[in-house]
């Protein structure tokens, strides 16, 4: 029986998109508060994922994960 996708899997999927994801975009599928999303990003970094942080054209901070990092 395949494992059910986790909320962390959803975060990783969003971070791998070319446009990345903002904290607000990461909150929607997980139901987490902003501080919990940031803690999850820290946990992913500790597991070896390379997460970058940039500002988009609207000035919103977006996070991205490099494909293949930590896998």
C-alpha cells in the first residue's frame, strides 16, 4: 500500500516549482501558521535540502528548493 503524501511532501512540491512559493502559499495546503512553515523550512535544510530565498516582482519573499537537493 503506497504511503499517503504528507504535508511536508506538499511543501517540497511547491518549493520545486520554478516560481517557488511564499509563506502564504505554503500555509494553504498545510493549514500551518507562518512560524510552523518557517520551522518546516529549517527542518528541510537540516535534512540536506538547499532552499533559497528571494523577493519576487511584488516584493514578496519566495522560497525555492533546488531540484535534486537532499534526495
